[in-house]
C-alpha cells in the first residue's frame, strides 16, 4: 500500500468517527425549571429529549437533589377541562424527540429544598442512571 492511499484511508476513518453513531444516546435540550412557587415549593420542568440511539429509550424515573420528589405528568383536556395525570414512564423511539411543555407532558418538582442556585435533574431507567442535566431555575 503506498503512502498516499494510507493517508486517504486514515482520512476516511477520521470522517467515519464523526458520524451520528457517536452522538450521546440521550440528549436533553431547552431545559427550563421554573422557580418554585412561593409557599408550595413546587416547580415545573420543560425540555426536549432526543434519542440518538437506534433503540427505544424508556425513562421511568426522575429525581433531583434539590427536590423531595419529581413526578412525570401529562395534561389532557377532558370534557373541556385541563386535567393532569401522572405517567409511570415514557418511551422515546429511536431517532425521535419528545417535547415536555406547558399543556402537555411536563415534570412536577415537589418539595424544593432551601434557595435554589441551580437544579440538577437525573433521568433513570430502573436502577440505571441515563442522564444528568443542570440548569438555573428561571421564570416561565
Ligand atoms: Cu403537573
């Protein structure tokens, strides 16, 4: 094999190393955790979760060191009234994104501990920690 061909092969391998299969499997973007409501210590959480892997990712738990409990909710309109119901888990198909937003799926963070400089959020699948993200609580 001559030198030029070897170089071409190396360049090709370097390019391959940058393709999608090396993205993190689960990515959270546009994360917003609202300031806890005065008195209730309750915040809402919104974000976009993207599954870059080629398998369905199921998330069955959320937790935060800054909150006593984090629940997954879905708001649905039933008989013209918006009702929230808890969800045990969510599944994100391979290559798909899931939006957490007002009026849809969202997180309810309960029992805020002291003043919040930042919020850390853990996403779990059973005993497996899938992802940890951080943000500063904001108004939204
Ligand atoms: Cu809710």
